[in-house]
């Protein structure tokens, strides 16, 4: 009540998106810190995933077929 939560994942997501990473889940932790101004901060665990690339799968299949 009366608390505003601010998060900014945009810079992180933009920097990883070019490599195919996508945000899948954010888990809050019980770790809470207070700074000098009295603002609270929490640590969060961020889960990312990157879809498999079809080209690599094709290369592996061709190697298996050549054996």
C-alpha cells in the first residue's frame, strides 16, 4: 500500500535479444536492502532462454547420417 515498484529490464533484454535470448521468468527473492535515502531494493532471479537453432540440428543430423 502506497509502495511503487520500479523495474527496468529493457536495457538487459535489448542487449541479449540480438543473440536470441528471451525473458521467461522473474523470481523475487527475500533479499531486501535499504539505501541511504531510505529506498528499498530487492534482488531478483531472471531466467532467460534461447530457442534452438535449426541450422545446428541439421548439421548434427548430416554428421550422424554420414557415419
